[in-house]
């Protein structure tokens, strides 16, 4: 009988990931909350999974926060820079059936092109394997009657004259 070499095979089972903003259309200037849920149903604890949500044209992220359930642990201080950067946000620990939920608050630029699709994709990586989920919305035209003023703040100095015609400040 021939000899058969046996070895080990590394198997990576990935956590599930979902992403939604619960809308299908978006107006330029609107603010929206994306909810990304990463759930570990692998049967084992996952340590140091990496969450990423890269920058998207015309979408300006204002903040990112994390909540955990089922014994999972959120990163200490998730930031926009880390989430959108090459390194991503490291999730310390997710036991089986544990989950982390990232809430991403973002504003669509007033100059976003009407009729285009805004696709925003997040991912979770374990080892060298990645699972991803996305959300797509159609960009509406700027609503009639909406006026955009830039910059969003301004100041005004006034000079008035008193009854004698002298300048008062």
C-alpha cells in the first residue's frame, strides 16, 4: 500500500458582518448613521479581528462609536482615522456568539452627484481572510429650496455713529 503524507490544514472561519443605514435614497447635505454589526458564530473566541470602513467619495464621516454584546470587547477609542486607515480598528476579543456594533455618523457632501449610487463597504479580517458587507443608496438631486452657504459661519463688524456724528465702537 502506498504511503500518504498527512498534515494539518488551517481553516479560518470568519465572523458574520452586516451594514445598513436603513434608507435607500439620500439627499446631498443629509446626515446618516451606518450600523455595522460583526457577530462571531465560529464556535470559538476570535481575538484581534480587524474592522475597516474605507473613505467614500462625497461621504464625510463625523464620528464612529462601538458597543459590544455577548462578552465581546470594543476597542478602547475607535477613531475615523483608524477605521479608514490601512491598519483598521482591532477588535480585542469576541467570544462565540459575541458581537460588536459600530455606529458611523456621516454627512453626504452637498456637491454629491444626483442619480449616482453611493456604495459604502465595511470589512472584518481574521488572519489573512476577509468578510465584507456593504450598503448602497441612490443620491437624490439637491431639493428645490435648499440653499448651501459656505463657509457655515461668518462674522460681521459694524460701526455706528452717535447723535453728534462721532464714530462709536
